[in-house]
């Protein structure tokens, strides 16, 4: 499976980094790296994510990194 970021996801990452950077730029960089790594891990084991309750479709799943939810498609 190949990882592709939606435009919304990229914008969300930018917003998260800007928000955290207001208090601590180093922490912001670390969080973004963790989120990107967690998203990348879905390409190796996509079925470990749970089905997103709002969609209830087997190919739309989610994983979490801290309080952040990463929604992805296994298609």
C-alpha cells in the first residue's frame, strides 16, 4: 500500500505544527514526526487500524497517535 496525503491532511499537519510551535517549536517538530511515522506505519499493517465508526466501511480505518486521529483508506 502506498501512503498519499490528502490536501486536508497536509493542511492539518501544518496547523498542528503552528499551534504547538507557539509554545515549543522543538516539541512541534517531534509531534509532526510522530504523526507522520504513525501514518506511514499504516502502509505496512493497515488492518491493525479499526473501522471508523462514522463510516462503518471496512476500507476506511483509523489509528491514533496521542490525542490525534489518523483516518485512512486501505484502497
